[in-house]
C-alpha cells in the first residue's frame, strides 16, 4: 500500500531538493548579503559563468532569486529574505547536528565521490 503525502510535503521536498544542489546553494550564499552581477557570483563561487547563469535562471524561475538591469549589467539578489533566514537556520542547526550528519551512512555519498567512482569503474548504489 502506497502512502500519499500531502501536497505541501511534496512541495517542501521539491524546495529542499532544489536547495540540496551544492552549486545552487553556493549561488544563494554568494547573494545572501547584497545583489551581485553574474561575474561577481562567478568569482565568489568558483563556478563557470555558464554554470552560474544556469543556476541563477533556475532560482529565478522558482522565485528564489530576482534580477534587475543596471545599464548593460544585470544584478541578481535573493527575492525573499526568508531564504536568508532559512540559510541562517540551517547553519544554526548544523552547529548542533553537523557532525552527526557528516558521518551519517545514508548521506555519505558526496558530489565529489560520484566522479571518482565512475573513474575507477565502480558503480555506486543510488
């Protein structure tokens, strides 16, 4: 028997899946204090310009980031300050449980581990 979750739970899960991407989270962290042009987001995150642009477009489509044209430049900013509060609350929560999450066997696989597994020929479980 399959359990049906309320739509609000599914929608929250979708939000957290979006925030779970390290690149998108890095973009949000870069924008947390002030609006920035793409080039500055690239500098702060270390991501490529096309990658940053793709993630900014994704975040803007979801309403988490907005943009404003300034001459020939476009500045991006977090659209809703509750996103900043969510990032702050996650940081505060990690002060208490971060070491447990870090060693949790269910969360062991990282974005960096996946390419190494592929390079060595081993298949990881999903």
